[in-house]
């Protein structure tokens, strides 16, 4: 009896927490896409830049000066993040960058470009991308 | 383990020093002579096998490379995966 009332007392709380988590998920999904610079988002969508296996952006085709500059700028920022996180996790920058590359390729949207393990550039389809066998 | 011990005991009890075939008695001179003979025969057989047999082992030309690098790396990748996923989510402007 006591346990039952206890459970009933907690049920509204769990409901509120659940709906709050749901609302957060709904709100955060578009927020992630919105945080990209419009030029970067456009270059990704157009396949002017793609995700390389090493965790950095690459160019499936010869880029314009603007696109190259933008991607190199992002790569510098990525490297800084990788270096900081690698040190915190007792790993090398390359290891952390490669792991991030695995995940970044997995998170590409259909139509975006990514690098396959053999080095070739692929367009992400509806299915899973070609990834290194070591990827999680 | 228990059954093993019990089996051994039963075997020893059957073969008392003054009884039976003395198969388990290593102390007696007759027995050790027989063992010696058998041993010599074994050495002879083994020797002839080694000399005249066709068993030959050649060292490979190339050095044996055990690619531990792959395993270590995969282990590291799996360790870092969760953290890297958070990093990508936390930096949506550059991923």
C-alpha cells in the first residue's frame, strides 16, 4: 500500500521529466543544423566539401578559393578541439580525429560527400556509408 | 578433482609392491632395465626419424610482422567513441 502511493506520487514527476527530455530533443535537432555557417552548410549540401576518414574536411573536386579558405578554417578549429580532447582522453590527436571522422561520416546526410576507406569520394545514400572496419 | 584423486588411490591400492605385474613400480632393477631399454629404443627411433625423416622447417624470407597496431587502434577508437560523439554534438558549427 505504502509503495503504491509512493509510486503514484512520483508518476507525475516522471511524466514531466519525460516530456521535458522530448521537448529538448525536438528543439536540439534543428539547432544543430542551424549552428552551421550558411556558407559551410551550402558547401556541404553541394558536395564541394566532404568528410575525410581522418576527421577533417576535404575537397571531392577542386574548390573555389572561398570554399577552400572556409574548410581550412574549420579544419584548424577541428584540430584544436581534437588536440584538447585527445589530451583529456590520453590519446593521440590522430586517434581522436580518426574516431571523430568515423562518427562524422556516419552522421553525413544523404547527398553529402564522404571519403571511403579506399580514399575515393562517395555520395552518401540512404543506407549506411562505407567506413573503415575499425569504426565503432 | 575428487573423482580423479579417488581413481588414483584405487589404482595404487591394486598394485602393491609384492603383487601383480609391477607396472607402477619404478624402483625395481628389473623394471628400470626394461625402461632403459625402452628409452634407448625410443631415442634410436627418434634419432633415425630426425635424420632420415622429411620434416624440415625453413625460416621465412620476410620478417614475421604481427600487426598489433590494428588491434590497439580499434581498442582506442572504441574507448574514444562516446567522447568523440559528444564533441561533435557540442561543436555543431565545425562539424
